[in-house]
């Protein structure tokens, strides 16, 4: 049985959240959270007319960028730990795509 690991790029997640709040969360697989943040940001955009949006909009936006980045890192770490313990002792190609794990490990060391 062959499984590939879905490696999430933290930089891509952060850039997507920068471009559109919540998009980085959707990229990370947190669809409900991403849609909720999009709705919150639409409300914050309307709150700009009441002046409070000038404070809440950038706070939520910056937090979403940070959250998308850290979540992608956490997902990659959890997957790497799971697959390294789950398939320990098997030769590369049996059950998991070894090159994906190697690539992720090399990126974290640099």
C-alpha cells in the first residue's frame, strides 16, 4: 500500500493568508476556520465605518498570517513523527514516500 505525505509549505500558507485572510487556513485543511475568518474580516471591514475596524481588522489579519504559518509547521512535524514511527524499519517505498520525508527533514536542518 502506498501513501504520500501532504507536506504543507508554511511560507505558502502565510502568503495566502496575507493575500486573503483565511486562505492560508483553507490551504492547511482547516476549511471551517478559514471560512469563519473570512466572515469575521468582512464584519471587520464594515466596522471600519465605526472606527473600531481600524483596530480589529489588522489584528485579526496579522494573527491569521502567523496562525497559518505555525499550523503548517505543526502539521508537517506531526506527519513526520507519525510516519517515522509508523513505518520504522521498512524499506523506502513500502507504505510511505521516503523522498518526501527526506526533503522535509533537509529543509528543517538548513
